[in-house]
């Protein structure tokens, strides 16, 4: 029997609407094997450690990992606004020194002449209400709710902002507590995609108050590696100083998004904290420059044997990044966890990385000179294909690095 053209056309349209998922197994997990930890651009911390152990100086380390740079003295006395709490619904600041009190001011830093001091307190709790911050102060057994505002500043004794005996404060949010000694704290309501949230920032001097609290390398590592790290951290901060980001009310995040700012806890690490503080102080002002300007001194834990270019990692060229051999990252004694690694990533995370409803297969489309994945492509059960840069894929899936290969899928 011959079918009419109209019926055949209708049959084609109907069949094209049927998903092909029934004929395709959707994996529950994807397995990867790789090497290194981090983006691999700039200074390799494991490489710096290896070079320091071999007797090389901080200058040799820096000029090995960064291309065509100088190390110069720069003014690092700037005040940085460091984000210590991002997109919070609540937070608490309390004094850790008995008898010492906190001062809360309505308004932001720099406008002290026109804003009133509300109170002294043992602790101050903050919550977000609408588009404002609501503070609740506690002094002994007395609690008082203060009028709401978009922004508050908190100060404590022993800083350049408030006279009195040296005081430490504890900042608690999201189940984490951080000890701070320097500067002052701003608490501000900022607009986010999910509504208004609290941003907390610690305003500290870059040269010492900030750098003393940077925790990017164990303080018991060789001195030359620590010196290279201190100079790289200063340089990175200088490259960001004064470039205000409204999303975090800050110059820099106090996390791995920029640099890990541990605060006073880094300075008082048992036995070794004093070493880091002394190295920061001894290298004061030393900055990595190109054409007289501080570079964005990227660094990461380790590589897959060669460092990476900024353009390969993020698509933007930086003249001071280069691909160099990094044998220290492949030293099993120095880097036992990341010379090789294996990870299983669930379907939900892989699909979310590519913004697809599901992923049935992955294909590495190319590899960079450094050995990182240049591009990886996902195919959905409906045949849609999306490609990502290898570093973007690493970041979204939280695998250790872009030096990886596909091992298997599990249904």
C-alpha cells in the first residue's frame, strides 16, 4: 500500500519529536585521571619548593616562572578592602579579649564625621532584612536591636582606628570562625541574583596587615620559596588594589578566588607563623613588574609537568606567563597527592558544567603544548553538543587540574 505524501510528512514530524534517549544509556559517573593541582599559570608552588631545596634564590625562582620581569621596590602601603564573607544571610562579630569592646558605626569607612557611634558591645550579630542590614548588639546579658541601615562599620581597640588595649575579634558565618587583629570591618547589604545579601570586608594595610595573614604556602617550607610566595602575593594584591568590585564590596576576595586570607591565625601558627611574618617584613615592597607595573602574579599549587599560558587557561594573553618545565610538581616525595590523581564525577555535575540536561559522552578535542586539555566536548542524549575550554571544565567540575584524560563512564 502506498502512503500519501501528507501522511508521510506527518509521520516524519511526529518521529522527530521522540527523544532518542531510549536508545542511549546515560552514564551515572565519568572517571578522569590526571596530574597537578590548580590552573598552572605563573608560579608553581611545588616547583618553587623544589628549586629552593636545590639552593636557588627567590629571584631565580621568580624569573624562571614569570617571563621578562623585574623585581622592584613599590609602595605597598595601600589599604585593601578584603572580602571575608560573601553573600551571607547572617554573621557575628565578637571580642576574644575579656573586657575589650567593639564599636559599631552606621555608615562606611571614610565618613566618620557624619555618622553616629551607636554603642560598645561584646558581640554584634547581623542579619539581612529586605535591602538592609539589621544589627543586634550584646553587652553582658543585655541585648539591643539597632536601627537598620545599608552599611555598618565595626572597630575594636588596638588598631589605628580605635585606641585601647590590643584586641582580637572573631568573625563567624557559614559555620566558620576567623580571627582578626587589624583594620576594621564593613558590613553591607549588596544586591545579588537571589536578593540582597551581606558582604563583609576587612580593610587592612597591604604591606603588613594583609600579607601577614596570607596563607598560600606552608610556613615550614624552604625560605627562598616563601620569599618568592610573599613577593608574588604582594604583587598580585597590588595589581588588584583600588579596582573596586561591587559584587563583593571589595578589592580582593579572601579566598582562592584571589588569595587565601587566613588573618591573625596565620601569624600565630605554632612555631612557624613568626617565620612567615618575618619573611613578609624582610621582603617589604619587593614587587614583580613588567614595564614598570606590577603584574597579575598568578600562582597555583602544581602542574602536570609544564606550566600553562594565561591565554590557554582563560582566553586572555598575558606577556609574563610562559610554559616552562616544572619537574618539582612530578616529584612523588614533594607532591605525593597530585603527581597522579583519579576522580569520579557524577552525571549531575558534568551536565551542569555544560549547561545541558544530561551528557551521554565526552570527547577531548585538543591538547595544549603544556599538556592541558584545550577543549572538551559533551554530547547530550538529544544530540546537542557543547564545548568548553579545559580550564573552564576543571573549574566547574572541581577536578584538580586541566592536565587530565578520560578513563571511563559508568552506567
